């Protein structure tokens, strides 16, 4: 008779049963526990908010987190490299013309004054030796931050893959949630 | 003498003690671990942001998460079905008149141009066969997404229960936190 | 021979090995599990959003959570007590003059109408006996909510420590992430 079965005879679970139960519970906890991961939705296309997103993304990556940034709606402007009106519907053309053509023409959310505010913020950052948005985007790539363009927004706005920067992933809300549900911090920016 | 007590005599914790300690620690971890739960604050009343909230909410519910959406401040407009000025204070009346009367009259956060932007976005979504906001709200209900109207905002703005859609819960910040503290992902939209 | 070594001879891990393995896995889970902690980025300087941040912060603190609020960009206005233009660059002066000088002059994000909207909201809150923003800030301090001013924003905008309220911490994105990665709920407001 194995020693661990003795208490069973006495009517309470033995060592073997308790070990097996603990192993199952710990495996359950491990499967559900968050990974070293940060997930950001970049919904906004405002320079100030996008800067905050990249400061957090590069900071988290530097601290060893797997970071994914999910660009949706106005946030897609950050990833644009060109505008191609061909094949777009009337409204898609209107939206393309009125939206920023790349990260370099993002407005600020307040006091933009037709672009003066954005230029002012960029100058102030330069004067204090803070990396520019474009520098932060490059840094994020170097640090392995995943940048995902929202397919639904792309589709609704009629933005072609050729209008976006190279080396991006595409994905839907399930792509974002798969990451965010396993992440330590998820933010909507 | 039970076998597990032998090491105790030798001066280190026995199997029984270690099992009991592990069981307590695992129970502690289980109590604190996140549930399959997503909690969203819908603070904004802008069509574009509210759409993002419902895409995430319905997506998460479809992935098996318990989803709660907490509508506060401008977000309450999403849940309005009518406007009743009776019994409202002067400021409450002013705010009611200037705010959207239902989900159908939400503006977009940028390029709204007195409602043209919102109509444009709705048309663009329809052209690409994306479910309308109202369709998403219905879908959220079908998927069991909990929709909670913030009591404090309701009280400050003087919005009566009869002005809101049927079948909503009411709650305060403690209601939101009770969910968000146990959730895998919580977002402020 | 110790009883737990018997199964080893039979070719499967003994009680001792399984206990040691479980202890290591549980220690790993404990190290990574979230603390009773809530972390908020207050990016916005709009009265309505800042109020939401303080309602959540004080609510969470009252529920026993360690709360930290990280004020960045427009959110720094909440913490200002005075404006001192000396030593500021031209753009820093311009931004200081155009930004609210303290929590008392924050605008609302919609229908501000040069401050009328903010006054209206404050009056509506008072009529319903809801604590004012300044009352909530005091309450947050009493409840031990940590308030951290973002160093990078301070530096870019040229805001001196003497322009901010007393008793604040200063920190960078690493300060925020250290808290948010260990928190149950993190929000970007």
C-alpha cells in the first residue's frame, strides 16, 4: 500500500489526490494568467495622442513587454505614406482629401489653428531634444513593436495597402482582443 | 505516525504542511485572477468612438467574454430613446436640447460639419456592408452584453429612466469597478 | 527510505518532486499576478474627462485599491496652481497663456462656448450635491491616491515645479508602466 493512500481510508483526500488537484488548478491559472504583453488601440489621429501612444509603446518594449499597436479609424493616418484617389467612392475620396496624408501632417487635438499648433509642438519637442514622432515610429519598429492596421476601417475608408507603410500587419477586432485579453495593460488612445 | 510527519521531526516542513500552504496560495491566486470579462467605459458620445466601443464589445462577447459597457456623460446619448423636458432645470433643459436625442443623431468627433460627417460615415459603412450602430446595439443585446447607465451622470443631467431605452441597468462607479477589477481588458472610450 | 521516493523507483516523479515543481510554479504566478492596483493616465485637460478620472480614482481608492494617476500633456493643467512666464521660450509662453491656469479654468470637451459650458456643468453638479473637481482632488489626496506629473511633458512645455501644486511626484513613462503592468485596471483618459 502506498503511504499516500492511508488518509483515504480514513475518509479524506490523500496526498496523491491533493497533488493532482493542485497541479490541475495551477495549470488553469497559468493558462489564464497575463503574458508580458501590452496592447494599444490607436483610434486617434491627433499628433499629441499618437505621441503618447508611441511613448508608451516604446517604453513598454524597452521594459521587455511584447507590444502591439492596433491602428483604427483616424489612427490609420499615422501609417499612411501616400494618397491614391483612384478606385475610391465619392465619400472615400472626400475623406482621403480631408484627412492627413501621413504622420507628418497630423493635427493636434487642441489649439491646432490650421496646423500651427502641430508645428509649434514639434518645434518645442525638438528644442528639448525629444525624439520626433517619425523617430519614435522607427524606434518602435526596431524594438519589435507589432503595428496592425484595422481591416474594417481600411475597408470602410477605402484605403489601399499600397497607401500604407510597408511591413504592417492587417487584422480585425479579434486580432486586437487576442492580444489584449492576454496583456497586462491595454489602453484605448 | 503518518508518513508525512517524518520530515517534521527532521526539522523541515512535511508534505502535509507544504500541501496545505500550496492549497492556500493557489486559492488566493484563483480569487484574485481575472475572469473572462471585458469592461468598457463609454464616455464619448461621438459616433466614431461609440462604433469602436460596440465593435470591441460584440467581438469580445463572440469570443466568450462577459462584457459590460458602462455609459457615462456624453455616452448616455447612445441609450436615449426620447427627450422629455418636463421637470428639468434650466441648464438640464439646455443640455438636453443641445445633446443628441438618440444613437441616430450622434455626431462624429472630427469633420462633423453639422451632421454631414456622421451621415457620410453611415453611408460609407452601408456601402461596405458593415452593420450600422443600431444593428450593433441589437447584436450586443442578443450576445448578452450588459449595458449600464451611469447614475451620477443621469442625475446631474436630469435624464429620466423613461428617456432611456428599456432593459438597461443603472449603476455607479462601484458597479464599473467591480467588473473592471476582475476583467482581462478594461478600456475608457 | 523516505516514503515519497518510492514512486521514483517506479519511474514517475515522486511527491517531493511534484511538490517542489508546484511551489516553483505558484511562486511564478504570484510574482506575475496583478496587485490591488489601478493606474490612470490623465492625458486630457477637459473638465468632463478629468472629473471621470477622479470619480474612478477616488472610487477605486475607497474600494481598497492602490491608485496612481499619471498626468501628462493637457492633463498637467489640472495640477497647475500658478503661471510663471519667466525663462520660458516663445512657444512655451504661448502655450502657457492659451492653456488653463489651474483646475478651476478647465474647459469641457463639448459645448464649452468660451467657458459657459464648464460653468454650466459645475452649477449642475452643485445643484445635485455632487462634489466639485477641487473637492475630488482633495479627497483623492486624503485617500492616498498618488499623483504623478509627467516629466517629459513638463520639460517640453517648460512648466516649472513651482507652477504645480505641492506634494506631487514626478516621473516618466517607466513610472507609469511600473504601476500599470501590476494593476488590475489601467485606463487612458
